[in-house]
C-alpha cells in the first residue's frame, strides 16, 4: 500500500506559516538545507527548483503524487506557476476552487480522507502531502510518515503544522539529524498498536 508523507518546514513553536500565509521567515535557513533537499527530497521540490539544481531529468524515487490545499497552491499560482509540481500527479483539494487553472492539476472537492484512502489502494510511489495545516489536520489519521524540518526560529502565532480539533495520534521517532545551519530534520512513522484517538 502507498504511504502518505507529510513533509513540512516548521518553527520551534509549531507553525508552518505566518497568519497571512507568508513563510519568508524560513528563507535564511534554506541555503543550509539544500544538500538535504536535493539529495534526499528532490521529488518534493517544485519543478522549477529541480531544474535549477540539475534534477530536471532525475526519476522520481519517493513520490509520484502531491496533495495540496488551496492555500498551499495559490502562492505559486499568483506567481504564474499553475503547475508547480509538473513531475508529479498534482491534486488540489478545495471546495472553493471549482475548476483547474491548468490541465496538469486536478482539483477535487472529495472528502480528503476518502481521497487518500482511494489513492493508497492505487499502484505507485508515495503520496506527498505538501500542506497546508487545514488539509494536514483533516488527514491526520491517514498520515503514515511525518518529516519536519524544525527551524531554529519562534514566531508566536500563525498557521499551525496541524489545524485540527483535539484528537491525539501517536508517532514514533525513527530518524533525527542536525543540519549545519541548526535545522533539525525529524522523521516520524505512525506508531503501531496505538489507537489513533487514544489520549495519553
């Protein structure tokens, strides 16, 4: 069965973006994370970035599908990039975006949990959950792997890693690495044998 991976940059206090959706405060840490990004997470880079880093012709190794909420899709669209992950199957989950601005991008109002459960039954590589916090909150029970680039900055408020009601879901830490710029890459797998709604 295919795996759903939520891969995101976060602050020390658990935010992935400012209240208005801006994430420019992560920019100072990007140069120090490039070896990790290009070496291990190239599939999760937007297609123009892959080209810039010499990965344009590299085969997908980890993911072949990306899921985005409308808020995660729109910054690229506003910049004229209607197909940001052209090397992947692109699915935007939105009830307000009624049609796709690009033939390479699927827009769906399908219930996110039903969508992911259906996608997991299909053949293929992993599914990359690009964000944002609302979609991640809805899909929390189906997230198999969580990769967080924990940046050494606190912002006080913003869009959380998960925007969801109280519903504990246990994960097991399977890998930790500290990058030269102080970014901590934490990889978690869904804990086995622990009910998704069990409170600790």
